[in-house]
C-alpha cells in the first residue's frame, strides 16, 4: 500500500486545481469541470496527486487536514507570489506566530512556514497536518497504512516517506472531536498487487479504524475512517 492522493472538495475544481497546480508546480493529469488532478513529484521522493472533486456548495466545517507550504528564508517572497495567484491573508486567531496563515480561492486555510530543519528536502509542500485525538495511536495507524516512518518534527508525531523526501504527515492534537460532516480534504491509499482488500479492511479495524458506507452507489474503492474519524479511501490495485 502507498499514499497516492490528496483529495480536495471544491465548488469549482478547475479554478481551485489550477491555483494549487501553480503553487506547487504540479504536472497536470486531468482538467475537467467535475474533476481536476495535478501531480507533485518532489525529485526522488514519493509522487502525490492533488485531486479536486466537485461538491455542490462550499463546506463550512473547520479543516481537520490542511497544507503547510515551505517558505523558509524566502517566506515573504512566497507569500507575495501566492497573493498574486489569488490567495489572501486569513486571520484565524493565530496572533504572533512565525508562519503566515492564508486562504486559497475557496477559503481553505493553509500556512506558509518559516525555516524549519524538519522541512529540509520536502519540496514546495512541507507538511500535511492532520487532526488527531491520539497522535501516538494514529501515527501507528498511518505508518502501517502508508509505509511512512517516524521522523523528528514539531508535531507530537510526524511521519515521512522512507526516502526522507516529500512532505511530512503530522499528527496534531485536535481542538474538537470529529463531527458528522465529511472532511473537506482527505487522503487516498492505493493497494499494490498482492494486497488483500479484505485483509486490509481487517487490519484497519484492528488498529481502531472502521469502514464507512456513505451510500454513494457502487464504487471501485472502499471508504474508511481512521481512529480519530478522519475519512480516507483505499483504492484497488492497478491492473
């Protein structure tokens, strides 16, 4: 199994997808009114596809997964570039912090980070902070699911691809428990040849996750929640 997609709900997938493609320097895969996909390839590290899918109205729940961009010594220049692409400054009560909080064209918060040793070699996307009710438990869950392993970081637990390239997955203490609304951003894991889908489902359950049945009709993938309730999809192995 491996982490393949970051999926973002969007009212206008093409507009939002083109914004993020410009931000991260992605390679376009799909450009349609209902779906936009771009590929982030940070050198020798993991490939991550950013997928934007249409929803009928802007989600209103607080984000449980967001993007942290690498700013470093060029933080101010990065922020100016993002403003030119259509982002805006955002006040979420952060007060005096060394990172810059912004919103993308659909209002999704993200951060431009200051220089941090932990983000060396990440490329433009530094981290994927994910809300967690129990970071130690959830780190073990996501490490098993993706093959990513522990690295030093600023979050209670941080995972990274074994190449030590690409973004960190940061398990951050949640401010509030997961509500009933679907997460606006979620992660997709892809099975590899030889992986047993039912065995993976059992493993998810053994580690505190659960399978969801959202009633979306017949799908080629299966929908789950991690132990903190964050949705994820497990995609079939490629033929």
